[in-house]
């Protein structure tokens, strides 16, 4: 089974470089595959690559009518309803911070009961899309700065949310996210140098909340609701660069775009099955020392991104005895680790736990106060 990878561009309609780069990347991958490029052929054969050049076509149309010369900093940023799509996903960070305090779930945080009525059509479509595939790795392409941004985007203490360079808010996979961000920044022609657009980011990367806190963003939503690890790529100081600059920008980003896709092939992967070799969907894969679990796909397949090292990994599923193994991850290909779970001894109903580590939605939200969306930020 191949890991699922995705690129999403043009979430903000007036940030158009990502849209152009993803169209060019699609053409490049097809052309190089036809030419027999070994690297590209291997990547395509071993990876399911999903590319969404524009998440906000309505906003793009507004920006495109203005053109690169007459484009205001916010013209076309929002969708047709005037909503910033990167402030429109369900706020799972607040639920996660509360859940952490009560030792609740650390992954697949449940959605609020009324979430569909609170999101835009584009957001709904993307949530349904990312719920339909077991995505492993992703990047969201933006403009207005040059930096690779990784989660969390939202700080726990929202008193700091209006100030730049505030509080670093790492995920349990912080070192891995830094490595993923550096993979892009150092493969990019100048992102890694740090000084861009009148701002400085060491190694060309930043923790999102450390830059500024952002609520209801797509990046954090991917990590907290799905198995997907997503970063946000800010690719140009000019949100709507002129046509004559596109060739230079493509050459600056081409290697980085390919190298980042290749990062989906690290860590561990395998199948979770029962004693009859039937795949077990929704099995929880836990790594000792990292308080963020992932789950197996519909066929029982799983992919867990990890840095090189030795790990103790447990697979568990309702109705089965958990199984723990120790495995070593190398720097090149992912390690293959299969789990064959035995059915557990029948217990009393009261002793059974819910599937995975999900918590009752209402119980988790009971004491959580909704937060307002941040004003005037870039991502």
C-alpha cells in the first residue's frame, strides 16, 4: 500500500504563487515520468500524490482581475462569502489543550456537533476530502513571507495571540516537524538563509505560534483530526508576483517540492491484522515517548512518520490484545513492522473501552469556552 501525500495551494485567493507552482509541478512529474527519470518514476510508483492547485478559486478570480500591479494586500484573500478559509476549520486546539489536562485523547479529537453549520463550502469539501484518504504528509502553500511553518499554529495561552514572536507551542512530534520544515527550506534556493521579506527565521523555519498565534487553521486541524502531518509553506514576499518572475520561482522551489514529497517515506509502516490476516481498520499505533497516536486505514495499513532511532511501538484495537514491538528506524527507507493481533478474552461490558482513545464529544467540550478568530494575520 502506498502512502497518501497532498499539496494544497491558493487557500488565500490572492496568494497565487503556490497555485502556479503546483500546476507546474503536475506537468513536471508527468513529463519526467515519460522521460524515464528514475527518481520521479520511483516516487510516482511508491506514492499516491494528490495536488489541489486552488482551494479558493473565487478569491483567486477577484485577485486576478486586479492583476499583480493593482492588487491590494488583502484583495481576493477571502472566499466569495468574505471568509478567511484559514480561520474556518473547527477549533480542535482548544479541545486538545483541555483534553491534555484531563489525560484525554491525543489524536483524532472529535468534531463539535454543529461543525458543518460553522464552515464554508470550501472548508467542508476539504474536510470531507481529507477524511476520505489516509493522508500521511501534506503542505499548504501560501505567500507573503518566505519560511516553512510547522504546528502548532495556536498557542495555549491566548493572551499572547496579538503579539508577534510570542510563545513556542510544539507538538509531541516537534523534532520531526522541524526536520520536515528544514527539508523544504534547505532544498529551496534561499529560504534557509533566514533573511527574507524584512524578517528573519533561523534555518528558514518557524513554529507557527512562535511567529503569531492563529486559531482554526488547516495545519493544526490536519494533525489533530487525521493522521496527516502538515506544514505551511510561505513562498514569496510578493503575494501576486508578475509573470516574468515565475520561472525564477519555479527553479527555486522545484527541488524542494520533490524532496518534501519524498519525506513521506520515513519512519515505520505496515499492516495491522487479525489471526486470519484480515486487516483491522482504526487500530491505534502508539509510540512510547511521543504522546500522539495515529490509526490504521480501512485495509489495516498504517504509516507513522518518525526520525531515525529505536522505538517501542504498540498496536491496539477494540476486541484484541495489544501488541508491542521494538524497532529501529534508519535514515533511508521506512522500516516494515506488521502487527498480528490476537482476540482478547471476553470481558464484562463495563470493562470495555471505546475504540481507539476517543472521548465522548460532549464530555470533552463541556468546559471548553469558544475562542474568537484572530484578526489580520497572514497565514
